[in-house]
C-alpha cells in the first residue's frame, strides 16, 4: 500500500514514500505532491513514457490540482501522487504543519508565498507586475472561492506612492539608499509604540522577511534595478529591510492582497492579518512626516545611459 511515513527524529521532517506497485485510473481523485506538501488533485490522463537514458517505459499522469487554474495542470510520475485514505490524509496534515513550523499567521505567509527570484517579475512602468498578475490568474480559476485579505491604503499614503512613482519613472530620480529611516527602524518604532501587543514582533519579522524576498522580484521599477544590483554588491550580507524605507514598504502593502490571494487561509487567520496590517499602516500614517523624508538623488549619466541602452 502506498503511504507516507513520518520521521520522528529531532529534525522534525516528514518523508514521503511511494510504493511503485500502486495503481491509479483516469478521473481518480488523489493527493499530489507539490513543493513538499500534498494537495487534492484529479487524474485527467495517463500514458506510458520512456526516457533518453532509459528505454523502459514508466507510467505518467496528467493531473489537475483542485481549485487551481488549469494552467497549473502538469504531468507527473507515480512518485508524486498518492491514494486518498485515512493514513495519507493524516500525514498530509502533518506535512503542512511541519512546513509551517510553530509560526503564527504572518510567519506562515513567508513560507507559503509564491515569490520567485527571477528578475523577469519586476514591475512595469505603470507600477504593475505583469508576471505577478499572471500568476494570480494561474493559481485562481474563475470558479474558485478564496478568502482574501482586503484592506485600504490611506489616501495620503497613496499620494506618497504616486509621487514616488512620478519622481522615479518620469523624472528619473532615485531614492537615496540606505534610506533613513529603514523598514527595520520603522518597525522598531512601531513595536515601541505598541508594547502591550505580544504578537507584534512576529508580525513585523514576518513582513520584513516577506519584503526581503519580494523586493527584487516584484517591488522595483525598472529604472531602480541597476541601483538594486549596486546595493547587493555594496551590502552583500545586509537584509534589504535594513537598506530600503517606507516608500518601498508601501509597495509591498499594495501587493499583499494579491500575494495572499494565492493562499488558503481560514477566516480567523485573515482577520488577524488584516487587523495587524491596518494597525501598521495607521502607525505609518501617524508618522508620515518622519518616515517619508524626501531624499532623492539624480543618477549619473552613465546610469541613465545603461538603463536606456537596455
């Protein structure tokens, strides 16, 4: 019988073991392995395939992940799919628990996020990220019901974003980096102002980690990418949350509803996250004058030429 075995050592990892003798059929509902978790799926097609290195044919399955757009349908071999039974259901839950660890709602988001390290995901000049929007539609089909985190950016903070966009895209200016205050410093001030909230440290650490992952792939305008590469060379071991400031943090908040819409979250989790984000934005709004100090630089002619030559 195909099953998933649990490694109960101190490493707290769960190993998936598949029996090659297990048989499947078309239209069968299964559990499919994706990024070290198991998701419900359906077998749409089956076929035998050989390989360049081995003439012996293997069974492959074309599967559809339940609730995902059909663009995520894929061919997998038998090692990636599992029978739906009580044992595998139980260990599916354990796999999910192990991948999340003991983190709270915001901490979980960092691991579950769909961010890549590709430079092809950078934003376009209108402030949108084409690949990110495409990714949302790939994950979410039209008939999928998803609980999302929705919050409104205060109007004056939207104005900050618009001005920042215009200075960079139209006027070819750059935010002076390292920024003062940095995102880490902003959160430090926020924590100090909310001492009674025991979950604040986790929330801010989760957001910093998310920012550090998201900055390169989806938060930069094209004109900023050369500056970003220079920053990585100059500060190779420094988290970007210790370099960038409020303007770029606001960009993350704009993207968060879209990013989080790809996750399957309970209503309680959504409520906690929404409340946390709104409180942080309230603090940023209250301290707008000190957080968004206008400090821009005019890049060199060589920088501009390098950008226009691309």
